[in-house]
C-alpha cells in the first residue's frame, strides 16, 4: 500500500508535456494514434512553444525504445505525431524541435527494414515542404544526401520492394534540394561533393527502366520521377552552378561507357542531354555546348566510337542551344570541330575497323557543323563560311613530303564548308558577295585546283550559294529539256542588283566552269557539277541579255570539243552532251520558237545517228563504258550552228552582237583577268556626249622621241608624206577600236604594266586651268552677246568624233 501511494505521488509530479505525450499512445497499438489526446498535445505545444524542444526529445526517447523493442506500430504513431506537430507549429523555437525530429528520421533511416526507411523518407519530405520562419545556420544534411543516394541504388529482392525504396530515395533527394536550394544561408547543396552523389543516383534510375513495374501513375516509376527531379534541379541552377551538375553527368557516362553504344544507351545519352538543355535557362544553354566540346577535347586520344558518341549528343544539343550562341562562341565551336576533324584525319592506324570508325566520326562531325549552322541567322552562317574558308589549306602551302595528308585536310575542311553552305539561303546574291569577298574569291580560285575531287566539292559549294530555289537536285544529271513544266522550277525576273552582279562578276564563274570542263583528269562527277553550276546560274539570273551571253559560252564549249585535239573521245562526247542539254535549257528559258526549233532539230539528228553525243548516253555509266566509238567524226548537221540561232534571235528583235563575238577565256591570269561579260561591241561609238563629260580637256598629238635620225628623216621627207603616215596610223587605231574583239584590245593594254600605261595616258592629255572650269554655258552665252564684235574664229568648236585622236593604249 505505501509503494502504490509513493508511485501515485511521483506520477502527479511528472511534467505536463510528458503526460500529454504518453496519452497519445494507445494501450493496443492496432488502434493507432489517439486523436483527442493528440489535439491536446498540439494545443499545449502551440500555447507553450518553449516546450517544443522537450517534447521532441521525449518523443525521440520513446521512438528509440520502440525501435529497440521492434514495436513498429508505436514507431508509426510516433512519426505521425511528429508530423502533425511540425505542420501545426511555426514558432521561432521550432529549430530546436527540428533537431530532435531529424535525429528521429536519421534513426529510422539507419534501420535495415525498408518500411521504416520509407516511413522516415515520407516524414522528411513533409518537413522539406515546410517554410521555416528563421533559417538554421548549423543544420547539416550530409547524412541524408548519402543515405537517400544509397537508397536510389537499392538492389534488394523482391522487385516491388526495390522500386519502393528507390522511389523513396529519389523523393528524399528532391526534398533535400527543395529545402536547401532556396536559402543561401543553408548548406550549399551545389557543392561538388553533394552533386557527385545526387546526380549519378538520378541518372542510374533514369537508365534502369527494365525493372520498373507497370504503374498507373507515371510519377511512381523511378525513371520518370528521377527525370522530374533532375529537371527540377537544373531549373533551380544558377549560371555558376550548371557546371557542378553537368560534370557528374559526363563522368557517369564515361564510367559506364555509355558513349560507345549505338543502341538504347546512345539514345539514353541523347535523351539525357535534351532534358538538360531544355531544363536550364535559355541564356545559359551555350554553357552545355562548351562543356561538351571540352569533354570531346579530353577524349581526343580515345577510340573513334567514344568521340562519335559525344558528337552525336553535340549534334542534338546544337539544335536547341545554337540560338543562344552569339559572338565569339560560334567561331569557337566551329574551330573546335575543325580541330577534331583534322586530328581524326591525321590519325594513322593499321586496323581497318578503326579506320572505318574514324570515317564515321568525320562524317558526323561535318553533319554536326551543318546542324549547328542551320539554327543561326544568315549573317552568322556567312561568318562561319568565311572562317572555315580561311582555315582551308592553300594548294601553294602543300608540301611534297606531306602532300597526301595536306590534301585530305583540304578536302575534309571543304566538306565542312559545303555542309554549312547547304543551310545558307541568300535573298540577294550581290549583297552576299559584297559582304563576303573573303569567301567568294578564294572559293573561285579553289575551283581551279588540280585535283578533280576538290573541284567537284567546290562546285557544289558554289551551287549551294547561288541556288535560291532548291533546284540543284533537278539538275543533278544533265538531260534534254523539252518543257520547263517537267523541271518544276521556280522562275522569277532577274533583279537589277543581280543583273549588275552578273555583268561584273559573271565571267569569273564562267571561267571557272570553262577551266573545269577543259581538264583532262575530269571524272563524270566533275562534268555533272559544272553543268549544275551553269544551270543554276541560268535559272537564277533570268535576263534575255544574260541568257544570250550564256549561249555564247555554250558555243565556246562546243568549239573546245571540236578544236582541242588533246581531249579523249569520251571527254569530247561528254562536252557535246553538256552543250546539248544546256542549250535546250537556255532556249526554253528565252521562250523564242526559232532557237528552240534549231536546237531540237540537232538533238533529233543526234538521236538518229550519234546517240553518243547526247546526255542520256554520256551520263549513263553502264552504257557509256562499252559503247563509245573508237573514232569521232562529227558532221555539220550534228552541231549547233551559231549563225542560225543569231538569225532566229534577230527575228525576235534581240541584240546578237555579244553572241557573234566568240568567248575567249584568258588562261594566263585566271580570275584576275576576267572582269565582265560585256565586250567592246556593246560600246556604241555614237555616244559622243561622253567626250565632253570632262570639260577643259585638250588632246595633245603623239610626240616622238627627238634623235639625230628623226631630225634627219624630217629634213628628207616632205610634210605631205609625214602627214599621210600620221593619218594612216590614226586610221588603223580607229579601225582597231571599232572592229577588234574585246579580248584583243585587253591584250594590247596588258602589254605594259599598269603604272606605265597610266603614265602614257596621262602624258597625252592636258588639263585646262581650274578657272576655266567654273564658267558655265550660260555665262559664256552672255559674254558672246556683250562682245558681239569678237571674231567667231576665236571660239573653239568641238572636234567631231571622226577627227579625234585615239591613244595607242587601252586601259580598262
């Protein structure tokens, strides 16, 4: 009896909070938490917030006992009570209670039973969603990051338990990120130590999709939940934290060798970086590209399979992140890709499989450059092309010792340029040419290279730059054009800017095509490329005058096939086939019936007796190799006659003066000597007003050098004979400028250096004083009226055109 009385006295002396905590536990654990008593405990905690830390300590003690005694039901009741207290109380002293709460969660996570670990994770997630009034500077989450990461790699059986534990681990990591990332005063979750645990755990679950159970809710699948957690992590990452997340990603792919697989693993890499690129802020997406390029540089000495896998990911990332790349970062990307290409070309290996892998890598690098450029505006694409053109090794720089290697570098760089040029579309060719002279001029010179493959690639680049209507594929194989509707091409009138451009620079393109067609080491692809270039030029610059000039060029190709004896039979037949195809196109674009009729008649004659002169035969590889004639004798009715086409064009009122003048390429200087399509016949000699455009200019007669012989000759000869000789000389000069071809006049002008020609020309003219230039015609008329008594003979009359003295030299 005294013992019972003593116990009752001690119970009466127990603290109030302990009594309230004890009352929430039922006698039978199956009954669960006592709701009414829990409400009393909650009211007491809110009324006396200073008791929260003691309540938490006491609950922790009871939890430890229940865990030790394996009373799981009481453990669930303890955690439910803690959760309700956390949600209900928001006092400043909550930090002390949280410390006890985190100790209880940690204790549960240390247990080996999966159910208790899941219970602890659920409580932690609820805690993570609570916004605390005051931050805690000393609280750490290192244990939770490590434990939740370990749960993400759980491999226990059965599978359903494994999935539940992994889901709990992912949710726990998501809770840690949400709890710490929003407060700079909390622990730095972006520390590399934490990221090296969090990111690989998420990637492991994203990759492991085979063990996922079929659930109705996609969020309950570990791979989907891990992807959502990774997106959430990247969305919260600032500029300085992106690398902390991406470095573990790259390290994970390296360690698990996911780059080298071409099946679902490579698809996983591409999907992963799509998630990463779309999740980060748009202005930071270029950082991903830079990290991938740096990673590619680190793996320079690895196998081609590894580098190809990285480039595959780069290609997909470029389509998303290229829009955010501006300024030097664009050229940095291109420079890195070119270096990778050159390094791949320079690698020598006796393993045929490795060489094939290197070729795959090179092709993927080239296509990646193109995919990067396709997402940029046209002016940046032009900058890229000029940059790549500057990187192309010049033919002059190729050493004899390393000729093969330098040639491969030249070819692979041009292929990269070709890929970019396919993405470029210029609205105005003239403006594109003016803004990128550093691209066009070296490119036109590269067409004159000795190697046929280099010429073919360069021709394709020119076609891509000129083609504004995607018509290159329609001229892939030369063929006879009977109706323009069969080609299905877009026709538009040539603008004034394009017309001026073609008049000024068209001969440069034509000279390149002429030189390419004349090469004896041509392959069939070279002939096709040259024809495509001519056809695209014709389609782009549709102007009657320009088309007639291009017809003159076609006749020069026909003459080359007839007169050049060094060309083989197959080469000659190919030229005639190209001329037939090209003239059929030009005449139909002109739209005049006369030229079309003549071209169709010649083609029909060839179809009857000389099929080897038609493009259908020439560009058929199987038929051409076995059926070319051993001797070639082309009769007149099988050739296109220039005079007949000239007469037909005259009937339609066209100016044929340019067509009559033969096209003569200047092979000595190449592009430097070609300047314009126009010739001397296009200059009218009746335009005498141009002579007066420089007022005050007087001509001086040609002076001869004074020597003893010249003085003696003057004394012996009569003045009449000297005058006759001078007149004959002037007549020959006038006749030369009226009738000689333009090329002959240019050749005469190029006999001396330019500075000597200028000196000779300037020495033959005399400039009047400046004062005489400021008197206009009205003032001269008024002076004549005032001074009526002046003799009319003193007034200098303009010299007629036929009495003018032409200079010996012609400067253009």
